[in-house]
C-alpha cells in the first residue's frame, strides 16, 4: 500500500495553478513532499498516545487506535544482527540504519528491560539482581545497544550465542517525484512513491500546499490548506 507521488504532484500543481498562484518546481515539490510525509508520520505517535487514553469502541474499522496501529504497522521491522566480538555477558549491537523508534529488544525470545547505564551498574553489583536469561536487560548508546543476560557472548562462534532481535519502527523511504531534467516531464523509472497509508493522500496534498504557500508567500493558499487541515483534525477527534 502506498500513495502515488505523481497523483499528489498533479493535484498540488492543479490547485496552485487554478488561479495562477504559481508553479512548484520538481525540486521544491520533493522537499515539501518529504517534509509533509514526516510531519504526518510523526503525528501518528502523538495521536496514538492521545487516543490510548480514551475508551475504544467495538467497531474495528472505526476505532482510532486500530487505525493508527495499522498505519504505523506498515513500518514495523525486525533485525537479527550478527554478533561482534564482546566481553562475557554483553555484546554491543549497532542501531539499524533506518531506525526511527525502537519497539523492543528480545533476548532468546524474552523482552529485555531497558536500563540506563547507571541503573545497570547498580544491579550488576549483586548476584541477586544481575541480568539473567529470564530477566535480560539492555542499555542504549549513541550508535547501538548493549544487551545482557546470563549467557556469554562468544562472538567467534555465533551458533552458541544467545539470539538477539531488535524490533523497531523504520523511517519512511525518501519520496522522489522523478522527472526528465531537460523538460521536467514525469519519469516513473526514477520515482519513489509515498509509503504512507493510502488514506493519507488528501492530507499530503493539504500539507504540501501549506508549505508551498508559505514558501511562495501566497498567504491565502497557506491559510486555505491550514483551514482544511484543521477541519480534518476536528473530524477525526470528535
């Protein structure tokens, strides 16, 4: 499931040109398109947090929590990284390059608890509170994670090492409206569509218009888009 970038591009240009409000270059459109995609994507998590505080309903296709989880689920991913050489009881795993938000880290199928480095140093001092296979932990660093249980990471013999799985939400791929440089005509071979849920097509058009209106100092276009966007938000949250 995806949203055609060419469809969005055509609609945006049609609205902008309807009253001779200007023309968005392909380069500008691609910048606005990626900003709009990330704005919508990031809003999923704030909306999910808000709606989880409210009671749901018995209609699955109209329950906002289900709808948001479906939209986010498109980007759910798992990674089972290879083990680097590491000291006993720990291994530092690099963060996935397309990581957006971490969901969980599993150690031999058990979800590990997240600890700060200070918290880990405290619990690791006592045999009673040290990490075990039943109660694994992980700490986060700038570029990776240290995952620890009771088993020793060998590194050179991965078959005997515990299995670690990183579950996360990946970033949406960068949007590209592909075009021929000589005539600015659409080129599907160099195009990358939006990865958002198909229901976001109208919202993408609105947000791109808002950004384009601000950039072109066409305040009425920006106000129009903002007004439609606010109306849509009110409908969703009634």
